[in-house]
C-alpha cells in the first residue's frame, strides 16, 4: 500500500480531499450538523460521488484500455435494479404485513406473498413474482447480484465482442446497442421489472425509522467509502505490470498480442471489473435518487459519461473524478433554474435552455484544444511546482 | 541441429490473388537464415502465417520437438510457444518508458491474473538492465520510448524480442532507415542471438544480408525460388531474372 | 291479421262492383288500394306493416314503387279528405297538395289540416325490403346495384327467390357479378338444401376479401357445452379434455357447477373469507384464530364446521376429478349441418392460406419501403465511415435539418409539389454546407483519433438539437406531402402500399444508382475509392485527401438532408427526429460493412426485413421486436465482425 502511495502520489491526495469533503458536508448537514446544507443537496452530493465512481470505471476501460464503452449505464442501472428489488420487496412486505395484521384471520405465507406481488406488480397487471425476483427477500443475495448481474452481462458481452476482435468505433456502437436493447427490454411491462414505472420508493430503508436527514448522510458516507476504495483498487490495477500491458493494448493492440499476451483475457478482465464497479456505483446511487426506471439506460446517458471523462481527462483517475463531479454538478446547477439569466437586449439567455448548447460546443472545444482535459491542467500545474 | 519449424505445402489467397503458393520451408536451431525476394514475393505474408496472423488455405506449419501444428493456435499462444516477431515499422509502446517496454516483454506468465499480481523481482530488474546494456539503451531506461531515435527504437524492439527468450526470431527488415554504425550494431545483435536460437531475417538490402553471412532463401511469387549461400543464389540465373526484371 | 286481409280484399271487390267503370278496366287505382290498407299505412308499425306491404305489392299497381319510395322518404301526407297526397313545398303554409299518382295539383290545405306520415326506421327498412324486388327489375343498373347492396346489408330469406329470378334475366356483367356474390351469401345463409349451401361455400374458395370471410365465419361459431355423454344429433366441433388446451380444469368444473351437475367447489383461497364469518370467541371450529395461518389449520377448522353441519362438506380434488371424468366437454357448432361446417372450415382454411401468402407479399412491400428509408438514412454515414473511418454522431441531426428545411420551404411556398421540388435540392445544399463546415472546423483536426471524433460529433449533435429546439420549439412541425402522394396503391383487399412509400422507394433507388455512378464512373469516385482503400498510397499519387474527405463528408451529409425530407413526409418533424434514426443507421452500417454501397444496401435490407419479420411474428409488442433486433445485430457481429460485405486482405488493415 505504501508503495502504491509512493508510486502514485494522487492516491493519498485524493483520499484526503475526499475525506475532507465528506467531513465538511457532514458537519454542515441537517442530520448531523449545522443544517447549512439541505438534505436534498446532501443527496445530490452523495449521488455525485456515485457518478464519480462510475466515471472512474469508465476511465479504466476507456482511458487505460482504449475501449470506448457507450453502454456503461447499463451496468450502473443493473446494479441499481438489483438493490432496488430488495428495497422495494422488503418495504412492501412491511406495509402488507401491517395491513394483513388488521384482518381477523392471519394470512398464510402464500397469501402474504401474493399480496406483496399484487402490490408491486399490480401497476403492470401482474399478480405474481417473476423469476428474477426469486432472491428479492434476501438482502445478502441481492447485494451479491449487484456485483454478479453487471459482471455477468459484461462477461458475456465482452467475451463475444473481444473474441471476434470487434474494436474501435464498431465496439462503441455495439456497447450502445447493448444498453439500448436492455432498456427496451426493461421498458416492456411483462419482463418483470415493472416496465416504464421502474422501481420506486427506494429512498425508504426497510426496517429503519431514521429520517431522511440522517439516512442521506449515511448514504453519503457509503458513497464516499465506495469511491475511496474504488480509487484505491483502480490505482492498484493500473499501476505495475498489468497497467503497462493494458496501456499497451490501448496504444497498439496487435503489438501486445505479438508479445504473447492473451489480449482478449486482459480486455475481458478490465471490462468486467469496470462493469462491477459501475454496478456498485448504481446500487448506491438509486437509493439516493429514490427511483429507477429504464430511461436511466438510454444510450445518451452513457455518452454523457464518456463526455465527463473526456472533459476531466482520460487516462488519469483523478481526471475522470473531476470531470464527473464538475460537469454533473454544473449541469444540475444550470438546468435546475438557479443560474442567473443573461439579458441581451432583445433576447434573454436562459441557462435552462442554452446549457446543453454550451456543454456540447464546450465539449467540442475541449476535444480539439485540450485533449487531456481538466486533469491535464492539474498535471501542468503540479509539474510546474516540481520544476 | 534439429528442425525447429517446418512449413510445408502452404498456400493462401486474398481475393483471388495467390500471395503464397505451395511454399515449403524449414529451419533448425540454432540457425540464422535470410529471406530475400522482390516486392510481393510473399515475405511478409509468410511471417503472418507463421505467427498466426493469417490462416493459410492449405498446408501445414509444424513446430518443435513435439511436432505441434501452429495452425490451431492463437497469435498469443504461438508467441508463448517461442516464436518472436519484429515488425518492419518499429512498434514500441511510445507512451511508456524503455524500462516499461522491456518489463512487459520479459518472459514470464502472460495470464491476466498472474500479470495483475506480478511485482517486479530483483532478477527481473537485473535482466532488464542486462538487456538494456546489450541494445545500448542503459542510459535511457527512464526515457519515454516515443522520444528516442528511430534506430534506438529498432534496437529496443529487438531487445523486447530477446526479452521474450524466443526459440525462433522472425525479423522484418531490421536495417531499414539505419545509419551505417547502427546497422553494424544490429548485425552484431542478430548474430549473437543466432548462436543460441533460430533467427529468420527478411531483408531487401543485399549488403546487409552479406554481412549476416548465412544461408539464404529466395522467395518469388509466393514460393521458394532458390536456397543456399548468398553467392550460390546470386549466381542462379532465375534469381538474376527475377531481380533484374524481365 | 289474415282474416282482416281477406275481408279488405272482399270489400275491395265489392267497391269495384259499385265503383266507376273507368278504373275497373286497369284494376283498382293506387288511391283505392291505399285506402283499403289505410289503417295499416297511417299507423304503420314494424310488426304490422308487412300485411299492408304484401297487399300493395300483390296489387300489381304501377305506381306502387314510386309510392313506396315517397313513403319511405316520409314525403306522403293524408289530405283532409282522406286522400294520400304529396306536397309541393314542405316549408310552405298552406301546403300545395299534389296527386300521389300523377303529381297534378289538387289544391291547398293548411299545415294543421293534413296528416304527415312518418314511418319509423324499422318500418322504413321493411318498406326498403319490399322495394327491393321492384328495384331489382329496374332498368337502371345503378338502382339494381343499390338494391343488391341493400340485400347484402340486411339479408332475408325471402330475397332468395327474387335474386334467383333477377340473375336469370340479368344482362349487365358487373351487376351480374355482384348479384352472384350476394346470391352466394344468401344461399349459404338461407338455402334449404345443404348440397346447395356446400356448393355455394366451395364457390368462395378463390376469394380473399373480408366479405367472404365474414360470410363463412358465422357458420363456424361454436358454443361450449357439457353433458354426461356425447349427444348424437349435434354437430360437434371438438371434444375437449379438461385441464388441457383452452379448457382449464377448474373452468371445466365450474361449467359442471353451473349446469347443476356437480356441487360448488370451495377454493383454498376462499377459506379465509368463509372462516372469518364463523369466528366465535376468537375460535373457528375449535381452532384458535391466531393458528389459522396455514392451509392445513384452515382445512381442519372447516372440517370441524362441516361436521357440525354449519357448512357444506368440502369438495375434494378426487371428487372434482371423478366429476370431470364422468362428463364430456365439447364445442358444438351452432350450424346443425356437418356437411356445411366441414365445407366452411375447409374453405376458410384455404382462404386463410391465400390471405397469409398475400400478407407476406404485403409485408415484403412494407419491408422494402423500410429498407429504402434505412438505406437513405445510413448511406451517408456509411460513406463517411468507409472513407474517413469516422462515425458522425451528428448524422441524425443532419437528417433532422433536412426535414426542417422541407418544413421551412413549405411555409414559404404554398404549392406542396413545388415546395417538395425545391426542398429536396435545398436540403442537400444546406446539409452539404453543414457537413463541409463541420469537416473543416472539427473533424480534420481529429484524424486518426476516431473515438474522439465520435465524441466531438456527439457534442455537435446535442448542441444542434438544442438550438433547433430553441428556434422551432419542441412541438412537431408538419411537412405535408402533396395530394398526389396521398392515398395508396391497392392491389387487392390484402396487398396495398401508400404512394409516399413508393416515392421513398424510388428516391432510394435513384440515390443508389446515382451513388454507384459517382463512385464507379467519375474521377471523384475513383479518388474516393483510392482514399478508402489506401490513404497513404492515394496521397502519394497526387490525390489531395483533404479535398476528398471534405467532399465525401459533404456528400454523406447532403444525402442525410435529402433523407430528412423524405422521412419528414411521413414522420413528425421534431428536434429528436434524427435520434430516432441514428441507432438504426449505425446498425445498418455495422451489419452491412463499410466502404461499399452494396454493403449498406445489404445491411439496410437485413435490418429492414428482419424488423418487419419480427413485428409480424410478434405484432403486439414492438419493444420486444426492437430488443430481438438489436440482440440479433450483436450476435451477427460475432460471425461477421466486418459486416456482410467486408473489405478483405491487406486493404482491411488491422
């Protein structure tokens, strides 16, 4: 560990900044501090940390291994759905049990189960649990699925794609097709995850009476912890020989193959790892968002993720984190209607409308003139300090 | 000297164009062999077939003491079996240091998990420094490979090849674009390597081939036209016809 | 009723004997005949009017059809003197009365003095049916056709002989054909002789129209029944096995219950409600309520109550099985004749086969037009991808810009045909310019960085989309096709294609040929192909790749603009228009392979026909169809990573 810190100075700096930010938010929160930061803002910040984590996962595959995945939100949302199933089941089970207790004759296990199923799936005309909810009553198994489901999807997809040597833009389009197919699948009412209604009420923790002011801070801590561990893991993976081989694949894939490395295996490893990290990020994000539906898997979301990482600077882990944090927070601020309009005589520029234009064109400029992104600026400054 | 690689009756066609036509070729260990031939003779395609980049339409490629067929192996497996290849254009990892390039090439377990858990040992570092000495890049171990000269990149690539400790080295036009001194150094490196392993050099430059001082195979239109010492083949009327043009 | 009829006829004879000689020669006058049936005509009701109609028709008076038409049209009045008359102007007061037969003016009468005959709809229909026989023998072919139409709409057993007589005399081939069709349905429905009906049914064999199917389907209507043994005299469609097919076990038992052939079954799920009604001191049948949370405990409680006699004993599963086993369940045809139902189901099966085959033809036409759309949408993308290795994410927005160009032109030029003629080249020019501008400003600077190009063009894409949303608003804008493109070309009842789709197909064909000519017969095409296959070699031979790239990009974008106009004609013009087509375009390019217009055609064909095919197999669920479609593409790429038509050998690079 100490060696990792020495090799990659960004790791201790990053961890300290993350801890400081988390602490600062905690002492200003409504739940544990002065209340300077509202509970909804705490949630937004916690969600931003999760977005930073998936950006990290994206940087791992794209920045280090050269695989531009345009479907990472498929893994993110899959993680969210897996934890969402347990949250929704457990919460509904509590409500139904309370309602049934009012009846003179206690319910049988089957009746209880059917009542829960009707409560959850009535909205899509269902009255029994689809097969994929088999483990939804077990927090432990659903947590395992948070890792396994995105991992398995990434493994199958990656194995197929890498085996047939699909690379470059072809691969990007295929990943986009993957997330589109999954989102269309989930949009159907009869595929088991409530169609376009998605899963809702996820902000309520089953069996926990604590107010949102407290739970929002808990999730912030969990997200910060996950981001910190994720950063450590990614830094460890890309340092050392593995990182060198993976960067070699990014720069000259045939050359790595002719050094005798099973390139497909390396790509698959990094793709699955990245998908698992994305799934964990999603599993932490959606309980804070409160709702998940198939819109989250729309291909455009994943392209935006690539944009964040590109703006932040690929191939450097802190770049991805900075990009995700800066762009997603700026987007929230500008589109939330809080940014001041700019009157231009006859026309008033409203940020709600023009932010997307600015983001799009700004992104083109970054790609053209600052290919290393914001992270490149940090490199430049830290090098100047060294010199 | 036993036969290390035997290629027999291999043919390959691209869109109706017969790039390799019933080619047979064998090399023992240790041995140095030069392959010459005009443009389009199939030299590069021959290497592609041996290294698994191109699958032949027919024929056999047999390797080693156990007479394994190479045709069913992937590129990576062929390399792991002991065949190293140096491309025409120097291809090193330009964004990484010379040290990193050599470290990646070192003969060690290539599996993803093994690589992930790999931590460089003292033996590794010694070996890298030794190799760097052989290719004259001892002072450049921490230099980014993209910034060294063209000739140095060629040596680095040869160094990376040697680091793999292959039993057969396939070298494609190693002297292209080199100065006189650089060429001499390259010749020495290859000759040294050929003492313990098989080396196949594809080259245009007759002067360079003469310095290698080894058996020569002449390829023409995808098959072997002549084989023997350089003096022997250059005296062959058919070879003269092919080179001087009809 | 009959007696009254006879009496009135007797009275008529008496009246004739007493009446003047003038009318006696030609039989009783119309007025007289009407007079005889006065009560039935004036107070006509659906149940009683038939007698009057029969009498009128039987009289053989010439003026009867005209009177019936007037009566049906509510134009007949009763004058103060009791005569049946017409009036000249319904809005005038007083009315000018006209003779019912000759139309001569009879005099005037105040509005309140006359009685207006207003037959209700039922009566009107009966009058119409009576009229039919007159109309069938009308010299005017249109009238005869109208009569046939009337029969077709309200068929009646009595029309059968009339129709047969009419057909025997009919000369006009069109009318005859229609008459025979109507006769067929009438024969099938009402003929006495089963042989005749079967022949008529078999006569429908070659038809594919909805009417033929509508004639046959009612013959095959069934009713589900249960009996202890299979009845001998009914026309059985199918004997059903409870618990299989569309007769679930409990549904079958429920039929027995409803037919009083078995006692009611208490489902396990009903126990809770039943037991709730019998809670006494927190106990049910001696079992504490809190223990009733298993089915076993509830059965025990129920059994206790049943033993007391409070509740009927539970029907066991074994009893259910026994009851089901001792009865037969079957579907029986409402039509009693087996020969008829057999012929009908056989003929219907034949018709359905033919209709199925034609549906595939229709589907293929639909597929073909989808292929043209995908081809137009994707070909520009394929060209730029092939030549420059660049995926233009803003390609969809170029399509959208083309559509908006069409909308703007239509807003200025009122004639839709002229507007379309202007819009097509203008859209090309606009998007060509946009493409060239984008190439020079952005893409040129990102060569050899295809992934960055992809993302940079995505940035342009979202900016363009938002700008258009700001300028034109988010709502859909109309791009109306000219009138000559409205409607569709109908081959028969099943196969048809709209003119817009034909036009788009033609447009796709034109561009396919045009691009083939440009790429294979011009200097520019030669240079484009050279750059596609080996950029380095091409530039060493004096081809300026920058210029070629710029022109190629412009060309690809320009075609996107034209595709936009075409798509706008049938889809809604919104800022998101391009987004809806971009993914399909990607699929087309990836599946087809790059750098070759035949590849794009092959890709578009595969995607278009496959999509239609999947929709046909699973018509209710387009989401599922798209999901399967994409999964297919992902799998397809496994087997042909470079598309259907791939560059091979060295040119493909690696």
